[in-house]
C-alpha cells in the first residue's frame, strides 16, 4: 500500500506516493532521478550514500524514506549555486580529492554538514566526521586537505 | 544493491500514547510488527530478509522524547529518541559523563550517530554494541512503558541473550537514566577494533570509586562487550578490587578473573581465546585509566 | 644438425631433457597424464616436488625417465 | 624546476571534476532507460555440482517476470582474455553442465521491478548432484583430486618456469643462504561501484548497445562477441564514468553477458547490478598462493641467486590469472640485479571464485616474500636493510637475460635520496616503533598479446575544428586513475593549446579507435603515445603551413606553444594557432584537420617498454600486548619518468598505499569449503581515515625514451612495497616474523610471542 511522502529536496517541495518500505536512497535515485547519490555497500558500512537531512549527514541507504516526511533533504545536486560550484566541490577538484568519484558525493555531503557547524575543522575533526566513508582510490589524505582548503575558501567568501 | 523487498504497513505515531496503543493492539492481534527509531540496525536486518514484519512503527517523530537532561539529584536522563550524536555533543555529558562522549566518538560513523538513537542501540540487543558496557558501569537504568504502566530495569539486566532484551513485545523504552557519578569516581572505556569505528573484538568499561582519602577502592564496576552472548558485568573481577588498594598486581588478578568470566566465541576476525586475552589486557589498562581519573576526580 | 628430444606424447621437441620435462609438466591433458601413469610416475608428486622444494627436483626426476624414453630427432637448425 | 612544457608537469585538476563533484556525471549505475527490465542471477549454493535440471515454470508465472534464461540459451561458446590460447578461454555466461564455485550463475531472470526479480530468483528450482570440491592448490594437484575442468588434469591451469644464470652454482658460491615459506591470502577488489551493465538490443538491426562498468570497452566487446556469437562490430560498448576497477573489471562478467542475453530475449533494455555480497563472492580477486623462496648472498650483501616457487589458488576460471602468474615472477626480481634466478609457478583450478589481475597485478604477494626475506637475511648478516638494497640496485640499461631490459632507471638516486631524508625525518624512534623498507618497480603497460588483437595496442584520433577546438577520440579507459586528464594534457601540450580547448570522447567502441583498456599501468605510456602521434600529425600540418607563410628555410624549427606557432629562436615571428587552423581547414577544402595515432611496442623485450620504480620506508608501532600494528608514517621516493600530472600521480600513490595497507593489515578472504566467510564491508575490513598515515612523496625525475615526453608508469608499483615495508617495520620493532600478509592483531601477537621465545632460547643456548 503506497503512502504519501511530502518533503523538501534541494529546496523544492516534493509530494509523492511510495511503498513505505522504500529507502531514502531509492526515492532519491529512482523516483526523483537524483542519481548523484550513490549506493555501494548494502550494509550501512561505507557512507557512499550520505545526504544531508535537516543539515545532518545521514546515510540514505539506512533510512526509510518515510522518515524524511516533513524534513529537508539536500543531495549533491543541491549543493552548487546554479553554475557556480560550492567551495567544497571546487576544492575537491583542485586538490584531486577524488579519483573514480563514486564515493565523492557522500564525502562532500558529510564535509558540508561538518563545515556548516565547524567552519575551520582540524584534521582530526575531519577524520572523525568522515571515518565512516570508505574510499578505495584516494587514501583519504587528499580528501582531508580538500576539506581544509574548502574551509578556507568559505571563510574568505564570508569576509 | 539490496533493498527491503517485503512491503509493510507504516505507522508514524506522534505521541507516546499513540505509539503504545499501536504496539499493544498489534501485539494482541498477533501481528508481526517492528518498532523503529533511527533504524540503523533494523533496516539492515530487513534488507537481509532476516525479518519481514507486516507493520513498522516509526517512533522517530516522538520529538517529546528527544532529550538529554541533567540535574545533580536525578542524574542524566536520555530520552528514547535522543541520538548518539546528541550525547556525543552534549556539554553536560562531556563535563559530567565524559566517558559516554568518548564511547560515542568511536561508535560506527557520524551518519549512524546522527540518525540512530542510544535507546535503539540497546534495544537491538547486540552483544557487540558499544553503549551497553558503559551504561552498565555507570549504573544506568532502562525505563520502559507499556499500556499497563512503566517499569525500570538495570542496564546490566536489560540484555538477555543474543539480540534478546527484557523489553516485552508491547513495551517501548522511554528513557535511560544514569545517576550522578559519585565523588572520587573515575570511569574509562576502550573499544578494541581492527579499524576505527568497527565493531569491537572486545570492549571494556571500568568505573572505580575511591574512598575519601583516595586510597581504597570503595566501589568498582566492570563492563565487558563482545565477549559473551550479552554485554557482561565482571562481578568476580570487581570483588577482587572492592575494598582494596588497587595495585598493578591486584589489577592483574582482576583481569584474570574477568577473563574467566568472559565467554567469547571464535569469529572471522579472531579466536575466542584471543578475545579473552584482550579482556585481560584492557581490564588492566582501562582499570588503570579509571583509577587515575578517580584520583583526579 | 642437432639432436632434439621428442615428447613421448605430443610433437614438442626440446634440446634438453630437463626442458622437455618442464614442457611435460605444463601440459594438462589426459594423454600426458596417462603416459606418466604407465611409467609409474605421479603428476602430483612431480609437481609438488618442483613447486614446494628448491631446485629442479620434479623436472630432474622426469628428465631422467625421458632420457631413456624420449626419441631423438635430428633437426636442421638455422 | 624550469620546464620546457606549458601543460604537462603542472598540477592540474581533474577534467572530470564537474561531473564527479556535482552528481551530474553518470556511471552505468546511474543509468535507467525507459521500459527497462531488471535482471538478476540464480546462483549455485554449492561449490562443485552437476546441474541435473532447472525448472523455471513457477518463476515465469509470477506477474512482471518477462524472461528466464539458463545455460541452454547462451548462443556462443566459452570466452576469456587469453584468446590466443583457446583452451584457457574457460568462462561461460551461465553454467551449462556444472557449477564450479558457490555463487556461480546458473540462470537469470528479467522482471519489471527489482523486487519481482528477487522473488522470481527464489522460484527457480535447480536440482544439483553434489560433487566433491577442492579448495587448496596443494590438494587440487593431487592425482585423485576431483577435476574442475575436464581437460585440465590435476587441475593445473597454467604453469611458468623462468630461469637465468646458473642458480645452483650461485647458491654454491654464496656465503649466506636462507629459505623461507609463505602463504599469501587473497585480497578482494571492492570497487565502490559494483559490477553492473545496461544492455539494449535493437531487434530491427540486430545490433547491441551496452553500457558497462568496465576497464576495457574493447575486451568487453570481444568477450560479448564470443559469448553471444555476434560480430564485434555489431556490439557497441560504452564506458560511462567507472566507479573503480583496480583490475577487477577486465574480464567480461555475467552482469554484461546476462544483461545482453536478457535484452536480446525480451527486446527491452535490461540492467543487471550485482549487490555487494555478489561482488565479494562471485567477482574476481587477487590470488592467494603458497610460496617458497630461497636467497643466496655474498658476505657483503650482494645477491648471487634467488629461487622462488609458487602454487596459486586460481579459483574456477582463468581471467587474467595466467598473466598474474608470469608477472608475479618477473616483478619479484625488481629493482635488483639478480644474476641467477629460477622461478616456478603453477596455477591451479579450485572450487572458488577465480583470481585475476588486481592493482600491482601479480607482483604484490611475491614482492612481499622477497622483501621480507631480504630483511631477515640482512639482520642475520648484520647489514643495514637499506644498505643491502643499495648494494643490489639496477642501473640504466640493465638486462635480465631473455626477459627484459630497463632503459630509464632512477632507482640508485631514489635510494640515496631516501637514505638522506630518513635521517632528518625520523631521527629517533619511540619505544616499540620500527622502520621497514621495500623497493618496487612496475611496468608501463604489458607487451604480451594474449588477447590476440590485430589492432594496435592503443589508438587515438584528433579532430581540429574551424574554431580551434579539438575533439579527441580514444577508447582508453579512465576508471578513476585520472587518465582523461592525462590524455587531454598530452594532446594540449603537443598542439600547444590549453586543456580547455579539448573535448574528450572516451570509451565508446563505436566512435573511437581501439585501446586495450586500463590495466598494467598502460594508459599514460601507450595511449599517451597514440595521442601524441595523432596530435603530432595535425601539428605538422599547422607547422608546415606556418613555415610556408613565413617563407622560412626548412632548417628553422617551429614550435606550437601557448596557442601560437612560431620560430623557436625568434618567438615574435609566427601566427596564432587559431589563425593557422582556420587557414589549414580552408586549404583542406573545408575538412576539419584529422590526425590519427597508434602505439604498439616493438623491440622492447617481452614485458614492458618502460619501468617505474622506487623505494618505500614505513614507520610502524606495535602494541606488544594486543598485537595491534599502527602504520605511523610513510616515505616514498619514486622515479616515474616525466610526470604528466603531479596531482594525479600523487593521488595514485596515496591510493596504492591505502590498498597495500589493507593487504598488509586487515584484508583477507577466509574461506570454508568454498564459502567466503566475510562477504560484506562490515566483515571485510578496509582501512579508514583515522587509520591512514600521512605519505611524503619525493620524486626522482628521469626521461624514458619509450614514453610520451619521457613519461612512464607511476604509482601502481607503490602497492607492492607497502605490505613488506610494514612487515619489515614490525620485524625491526620487535623481531616478529610473519609467513603471511594481513597482520591482524592476533597473528601479530602470536608472532611476537614466537620471537620472544626464540630470543630466550638463543640466550639460553649462549649460556
């Protein structure tokens, strides 16, 4: 039996009818076509599918979409301001913080949640935030550098 | 990719009363249902097809129960919907129950901590769960409610067996209560895992209370995780320390006792024998840390 | 003209018996195995020797047999 | 350093950056077509069994199920990557007569939703006759072991014997000889994007289009042609962005064949996506093996002879395992001069999923054994571990008889730089800390042609349009390693323009010339050469035209740089690039300027045209009570020729070390009678952020004549030294010795106790 799901995705009000067993990641990818959120491990262990729910980093594979009712979801597609990349996105490019790029959406969304509450995180704080994220390509160091770089860019843009 | 293949009816009550009504109604009807808070463990189990309930009751919306409160007399109260993250970042927890925040830092991922709840974690009844050993040494109680009323059980008695808890089918956990830590008390915790944030091969929590001269151990609690069918309180080890001046030798004896009390099984990562050794090592190390903290307390 | 040794089972030619033995143990078909059996040799024994012990023990053992068994062929080498 | 280049050698952000950081870039995983069906496999629960019958009637009754196929529906024959040796082409789309490993696909369903597909799979009834299985290579070769493939007696799939010098004589002359035995565990690939394919068959034309997460569109095209009995040209393979490959996506896998077969049967697009458990249990991994190694040295540390024997756990099929067998030997000899060397390798079939190429292709387990043994020898002989390596290093022009020749070779300066830096970097060690070293080298693409292609190894086509923009076509595969950026940089450098002038069209067999794909670190050198040649052709046209217009003597050199074409010695005399392009196209009767390039190595020995190399040092700390090892810090000195993109090269080094650390510390695939015991990311432990050390990377630039602008392999080699450097650091810290990789705490604790016991016994003996 389908049930109604109303929530906000990347600033837009969405209303759809879904089977309540549907995971948030399925709604995003398969119902809304937001395929930038990836899905990788099946067991909630890799954080590839991380999105922001009410500003928090949350795994969209481990959450029933119905639990997002009335909440605000931001995905990687909602991060850039029109054609202008978010500083995190630009810093990820400039610092070679991704290779295959499959886990990147999740990494960036987790970093986004971090920078929103901590504008200048230390390396340790970044590691703590991103420890759930598996990347098989980069060895993480360049991701951490990119996030610190993005933090600097964000602060500059605020001044 | 694995999704949940079996459909279910979904309910999202807004109040505890509504939730309890649903629970008791379904229980009476013999309906196969599951209560979900953050669902960080349960969704996985459903994806794997281990359980396929006809109905899911999401209590995530019971915002009244999303709280972390403290006063000196009553101690810390963690509402059923308080997330791990709320504990990790609570300033009062950091000040008064620092060990809880330390435990949370290494619990799975930030994503899990943001959405998963502390109460949900213990309701899952996983002997490898991070939370239970710490609650046990902090002398915590778990408050539960049903349509018939409320009851409270000590955290150490909450888990009965692998994935089995004292919670009745028609009850919900409503609150975790942790008394104010007595003076001259130090609490420490270590989870030993191969990679950060992973499940423990073994975890040890120790709370030591010293007498007013900070010499004799007037009380001690030792909690073990991942080394038996349930989180465990190592009472024989505690007996060795209680009422004595704690020395390295004495700690070593207690560690041996704790090893004997634990009953770990072989897993893909390590043998039961090795996990037992870890208990010994960490009862000594964590015990020493707790002792240092007690002296400074 | 040179003396070449011919594999008793297939058309492989080698300049050395040991090299012929190496070829032989690399073949995985039934014909090669059956011939070994007929000489009371065990494929698995020879390979185990060759791969778990140092030196060329497996090859040498077979080479000794091939010294007697392998036909000599004269080939014009250019 | 002042450079004559304006594009290459400069840190350059990834050209796929926009696609990959905004979610706009599509992976196969992200593709859904209208009217698409979901395909899913019915898999064997037994490691070795005859298929008696398959009954799909119940599944077909389920509403939404559109097709069920079995081995009988596969039109083609067997396939594999060793097409030159047909007997090694042993893969099948769906098991026809029997299954050879747990999880082998025996049937597949196509349904309108994933849930229906999952339910349908449960309804397909398969009757099996269970056969005895074999799970260890030493068991597999026994005369009475069950045969996994009929024609392979004693389950021997492939063998290698390489010998040079006089090994026995070498050992005789040696002052010091030691023998060691190892068992190396397999490592899973764990690409973040699982294997998945989307196939769309056009019934009208009989042509197939498939999007797939592959490392080599061309290999997939060949594999599908064999499996489906179609012409290669009737199959169009498109490789969208790929979420990691690391060697595990070279073979044509059942996701692709099944998607294609189901699409042909239903006439609708079909997508097949593996789940993570299928990924762990049914896709390729790094080989496990038993190894015996012997070394003989002179008193001064000079290596006189080495002998290495391996028998590998190949699993049920060949994949690229036979190549891995070869490379495992060859790269164990690098970067040292070993005058007398003997190598024996046997690859066996076992009832497990099969082993293939994985990052470091072959070299990782054997380099581990060699480098660990070298440290044990050094310690017993009282020689410093770095000094013993320094003593034996290759030099430019070094030749291993009949096997390979090394042209550019910076390993000596690498080791010298390491010796210097290490003193400043880690002047003092804390308690229970140790330092371990390991040397490394790797190929820049393989010369061996087991795929049996008549095409050049790499091809590229450049089209310059009237506005000066460039379309660059190649099948070369960026699977995350950053080749798209390298390709565009090389093209821009050659034409003297900017990377923003180039639009790359990669990975489509219908539009681009063949390239063999991303394996063996081949793209930079091989595809780079093809691109340079293609761009060079266009450049020549522009230069000729400019020279004619300037009226200069042909002896004057012209260069294309910074969007100008000018006299090298008189830069003010020249034209703008755009001006020349426009003129050239007009002269060309309006046809855009086309350049084609190709590359196939000739006269470069049997292995590779060039070798990257270097040395790694690792600092590690051991917890003597728990056995937990912490990788603290890493230093690498690397010679990878002319670096094209320093950012990309560093990224690859970091990634290699990460995967190597997994091999060293946490990753293994325990198996119980064919059953993988840890088929999830929860149970298969991958190093996390807080566990990852910092890496300092120093460069020793060289110029390799085979590479584009002197470039060669970078970074893949750095996976091989990681595990031995770590094991050597632990050995340095506490004397613990290991006969395997994956230094899980329990293993380490056991080894520490063993070492302590041995030390005590030695002390006693002395008394």
